């Protein structure tokens, strides 16, 4: 996740950038109690949109903010403690648990699991380790432990932040450009399945509907 933001609010961003040209917003509400969020998708933190949408599958609500610029998408990065796009906040406010997908730097294939939901954090960490991923409890800038962090603004006041390294995200797709990210690898599918399975179990335990199955993405798009 970038350390500095060009824009400090969505109002600031929308005064200079044009929706459909510089960025797009995608919202799917399913009343699932859990929401998967990619606030820095598209060209901002490549791969996070695809990961978030796949984790949501046909079960969980999701929100995606995609950078659409040919270059320079990093200026669209509004940090998680300041992210205030209204459609996102409405979904977050309607959700019990929020899981936010981020991209971080590093050539290693690592995941940093943060947020204030300690029980779920441990469950997701263990699920990832079981599948052989290099997963760590997040520390420092990746901890996601501020109350104002987007992941902790759901109804429960505690959520999950997944920081996925550049190296791991690149390994999830045939290529890292927009076209290449339409074709996923086994690493992508294993990662998504492990997270989705654990979230589905949590949703069931909390009494939310869990009647749909996971979907994946390939050359033909959404199945």
C-alpha cells in the first residue's frame, strides 16, 4: 500500500478526475453480512480487484475502486484511513465484517494479515499457512489496527486487512497488465479458495446466508 496519497478525499479526487475515464466504481450488495473491498484496484494496486471479486464469488458483497489510467494510477490512491467514497462507505456501514484487499511491494510471495478482528485474523492466517503460503501477522504499516482504517469501519468495528506482496500478485496471473490479469494461475485459485472457504464458515457461524458457491475468472471472464 502506498505511503503517500495525492488525493486526501474522494471529493478532492472527483474534482479533478472523471469517472469512466480515470476510475470506475463497482458495487454488488448481497446482504451477506460480509463485504470484500478493493479500494485501490485496477492500475493502482494491480490484481487486488480480481482477487476481491473472486473471493466474494456469488456469496459476499463487494466494492471495487478501479484506476483506469494508462499510466499514473498511483495518484488515485486514497489511503485506507481517509477513504470516504460514499458508495463504499454505505456498503461498509451495512456490513458486519469488512475484508479489505491491498497490494504491497516486495518480490517475495508474502501475505500480511492485519485488522482488529483477532479471531478471524488467526483463522485466515492458519488457513493460508495450511495451503503453503508465506503468511504473517501484519505489523507496522500493514497492521490495519487504526479504528478509522476502512477494514474496521463495519458494524462490528473490527475487520481484516490483507496486504498481498507484488511478487505473489504477479504469480497469480499470466501477465500483470490489464489483459494478462484476465487469466489466473493455480496460485490465484488456491489463495482465493482458502480465504473464501474460511469466510464462508464464519458467515455460517454468524447466521448469514451461505447458499452460493465460489466462482473463478479466466480468459472468458466471470463464470
